């Protein structure tokens, strides 16, 4: 019984060590592999990166990344290789170009627009307040009238 | 002017509604191929039927054809198979097979048993050409024009509806281009 449990545990842990079974020349390469497979999106199971996914295509792409790293290619080259074949879809952080600029600049643009609207509304409010303030200014005649009324009050 | 502005939120909501409604009809699992308008990637792979015969991207040129990615491990490919026979025989469009990450013996058996719609089959055991094309599953079908340029990719089974609404009009259009 104990043996079976140990074997089962060993089998279950196999997937956790999957990157450890891959051979790298240096630790830097292993690290590069780990970051890259976490940054690339699996085209088949779309909400997983290729490190997490066990879809056949994810396994192929992982092997390809591994191979390219051993060949000494840098991160950009690996990402370009994938984008060339699978499109911008495979990267969680797409490159800045004509088709993605809206995606990158959109949030900043909307925040800027909001800022402008807030400033404009505030200005308008201030202008309308000062306009009513101006209205309170009285002509000479009105002042005289007001004084008369006030002094009448005092008499009473 | 002020009154017109009051309708702005309604207009924005309507615009968002239209965009989202359009998005509902989109299938997020169908990705547009990154290879559209590129030539079929260079390859040198054996024919499925004859291991000594090497095929290359040049063999796909000449006529608008369908490059169909299939494998015996793919159940949807079996569903699609009779329709491919129909396309090749009744509609006269050449169908070229890309036998993707498959077992040669099993694939040959499949063609013997279910009949062979393919002009020839590229035997891509390691999935190398598949990777270069951006294949992420099977079946996938690429429309390749007479110059060997990838013009369209369909992900999933080709059936009557897909043929009539998507594939056939495009094949005709690309054929007319020369």
C-alpha cells in the first residue's frame, strides 16, 4: 500500500518538475525559458500561457522555445518567431504598432479626455458663479434705494 | 445645444451595444492566420504515400487549391472527410492534404478505408510545416492561390454552409484574379 501511495505521489508531481527535465546550459537560459513560456499565450486553450497548457500545440511551442534558447536566440527573436506564425494573439503584451496603438494608448486617451471634461466643467461652474456675483453689484441709484430701505428699518 | 448633449449618453450606450452585439457573433477560438497574403512557408517533406518522394512549396502552386490539415487522431477530420471528397470530385477544386503529426501507416489506412480526396499528401510527422503555417489544431483549411500565396484560413470542419458561404466564393474570386 505504502509503495502504491509513493508511486502515485511521484506520478502526480511529475508535471510540477516538467521544466526541470529540460536541459539548459546555464541558469540564465532556464530563467529565460520560464519567463518566455509564461508570456506566450496558447493559441488552442486561450486563457492559458504555454507553460500552463498541456495542449499538444503548447507542448510543441514550448519545445520550440527551448530549442531556440539553446541556439542562443534572445527573447525578442523568440517572440517574433511566434508572432510571425500565430499573430499578435500569442503575446500577452503585444508590440506597439499600427494595429495595436489603440490598445496601448486607449486607456491614457480616455483618462486624458476625462481630465479635460472635469477641468471644463469646473471652469464653467466657476464662470457661472462669478456671473451671478457680478449681478449683485448695484448701480448708484439702487444703492441709494437700499440705504433708504435699511434706514427705514432702523426707524422702526 | 445643451438639449442635444443630453442624448450623448444614450448614443454612447447604443454604440457600445452595437459593438458588443457584433462581438457576440464572433467565435474567439477562430484566430485570423498571421500568414494571410504570405507565401506558403518553404518546406521539404516526404509524400505520405511515397516516402522517397520529396514535396516542396512549389508543388502547391499553379491553381487555386485547398490545403487541408488533417490527422487520424482528429475526430472532426473524419466528419469533414466526406465533404472533402465532394469538393475534390464534384466541385473540381484540388485539395492538398497536410497530414499533421500523424502515423504514416494509420493515415494510409484511413485513406484506403474512407477514400482519398487529396491530390497528394504532405507527410508532416514532426509538425514543422504546421508550426510554420501557424496551425494550432486540426482540421484547418488554407486557401492557396495559383502563386502559392496563402489567402484565407478556415479553422474547423468544412461543411455545406462553410463551403457555400466562405470557401466557394473565395476560391472563385482568387481564380478570377488569374
